[in-house]
C-alpha cells in the first residue's frame, strides 16, 4: 500500500512512524506548502516531497492519502484526493463543520473511494474492552456519564501557529481540537445525543476560540452527561471518563480501565486500575510518543480498502462528533439549550 501524507507537522510525523511499522505499507510522498518541511519528513522515510498539491496528487504509485493538514483544510484536501481516485484517511476532526463533512462524504461516495477518520482511542485495549462491556449490557441501563479533558497548552502552542486557535482553520479550540476524541468516545459508548446546553470561554490564552468549555448532554437513551474540555488547566491532567449505569460505574483514567465499581464484572487482572508515574504526555503536549494505536487504525483502514468494507470510523461516524461540538458552540453563543438536528 503506497501512502501519501498531506501535511508535515507533528501529527504527520506520527502518521509516518505508524506506517513505517506496517509490513507492506510505505510512505510514497509528502505534501506541505513549505518545500523544506515536506522534504524534511519525506527524507526520513525515503519518499518524494512536493509543495504543489496537484503534483503530489499525481504521484504514482499512490493508493491512499492520510490528511494531517490544518482541520479547516481537511475537506478541501480530501475532496481533491477522492477526485483522483485515492482513498482518504483523515486526522480528527474530519472537518470543522457538518456542511463541509457532508461535502466530503458525498465526493468520496461519488468517487467510490474509502473514507475514514483517525480516532485511535477506539482501538486502545482497555477502551475496546469497555466498549464490549457496554454493548453486552454489563453496565445495565445508562444513567450518567462524566468526561473531563483538563489539558494544558503553553502560550506558544497558539502564538507560534498560523492556524491553531482560529475559527477559520481550527474550527474551535479545546473542544474541536483536543476534546473531540472524548466526544467521539461518549457517542461511541453512549449513543446519539439529542440536546446540549453549554458555555465556552477563552480564559487563559489570547485566541479567537475557547480554551475552556463545559456542557451538559442529554442522550437519546435518557442518560445525562457532563463534559469539560480545556487547554487552560495547568499543568495538564489525564483524561477521565466515568460511565454509570444501573449495574455500576466504569472509569477510564487516561486509557486505563477501572471496573471495581461494576456489580457483575470480575477483573481478571488483565485490566483494571493501574498507577502511573506521570501524567500522559498529551495532557501537556501535542506530540504523540506511542504510535501503536495509530498503527492499528492504519491497519484497519488498509484492510477496509482491500476488503471493500467500512473502516473502524467512517465519514458518517466521524461526522457525529462534529455535529455535537457545533451544537455546543451554538448553545454557548445563544445561551440556551440546543436540540440536535
């Protein structure tokens, strides 16, 4: 599988490292608007470098592209690739508005190419186990969820970027960029949301969008949830997700699962509460140290292409988290509850 990378920043470096661990997959080409950045990443992986998008999309052999450009360019780049017959795997969020997501989904369908979104949390072992337990009904009737993404980004994270913290290219702040992973998990584990009520603010950073957000979510199941997302919470804390049902409460602390509060589930020792010596690095930094989950997402997507089936997270599924975040922003702006469309 010959794979092209759109983008040459931190996340594209993560993509390249994950691809390099997959037998039979190679980074064929890298595109970035700055030739030097494209060349720097391409050289590490023996790939061709392009500062022209058209030139990059014409590179052959190339079977698929992985999009790691600024969020507000995901749709534009994905549509351009789909029109060249290339399969498209997009870094989260799939785009920054549901209208743009819908345009990308339509173009991929028209071109007959596979479209997927990178939500690597879904394949992490303890999170996958929690999903299986929820699907089996081990937690009973859904009652309450609590999700906290209290991370920190220093001023230079926004100051030194042309796109982070902007509506045009980031599409939002702590929710759309960092919290979107946890919104996806809430929907994956809890089902669709029918109503939100939220407030957002820029409490610490001089940016257009929010670095602090709180929301109440009402699920179609009748369950309630609270969501907190921040890049203003120094020094940064592990993501925490609690799911309460009629049979008990399961807790994700970071990526680690504690099932001691679930009535009829015994822990075999393969998972459960674990004590870690430090806060996970992504609570303080955008750099991904462990690419194993990304590798699993790429492997699933490659199999989806060859088997002609949907990937772990397809375009429609990736749209759901964007729709909820859009509703949160609308609720905060109007200062009223907002029904999901």
